[in-house]
C-alpha cells in the first residue's frame, strides 16, 4: 500500500523513525564510549546537561524538563552518575530541599574522553554535512525535530483510554 498521505516526505519520516528506533535500542545500554567507565546514553546526556548548566544553578527538576525526561528518570541517572564518581550533590545552606548537582573532576575527565570518542565515530561526519547547510535550513530541520519530539512527549504523557473486556460470542470464536 502506498502511503500517499506523506507526499514527498516519506523518506524524511522514514529516516527520523529509523533514527528513533536505533536510538531507543541503545538509550539504556551501558557502554564505555572510549572511557574507563560504563554508562548509558541517557546517563551521559544527563552529565552533559549538568555540565552545560553548572553556571546557572538550575535545580534538577529544571534540567529534567529541559532534557525532556521525567524527574524520576533524571534523578535515577544522577544517582547512577554519583555512584560512579562523576557527579557531586549539593544543597544551599538553610535549604536542604532543593538539590543541586555539579560534575566532579572525574566527571569532567570522562566527558572529555567521551566527546573525543563520539566525535571520531559519528559527529565529525555529521558536522561536515551540517557545515554545508544554510542557517535557514538548519533552523527548519531543528523545528521539524522539535515538533516531532513535542508530539511524542505530549502523547507519552496523554492518558490513554482504559482497556475494556469485550465478550466474545460463542459462535464467533
């Protein structure tokens, strides 16, 4: 059956879906990524966002929202990264409720090794192609990915209809 509703965008959608499936298959797998520490893509993204936001003093809930993951997922990643010695936890004097996380020296070192590794196996090639795309086209592609992600996040949170048992007639088995 030809999927005409996609028009001439079928290949684009196919590649986005292929990427999403490939990513979901590896998202939680623990790998070394050129370092001496095993961690998942989910965990390294958490470390990356913490490194990126360390001057902002963002709360963990704010970082989780920016990353597009639940607070519980973000907290679980923080716990695992802390156990691996990659993060340190803090609170402000007089306020033990709000938790702040900062990268440790080991976290910075591991992240530097990780980035060198992933640039060599993936991002150098991607950046080479991206350098040949106009800024307007990059902005459009970013918007496409944002729209797709926003719908997936919304749909993941949307309450689904409850399942119902439907009686099967004895004659229709």
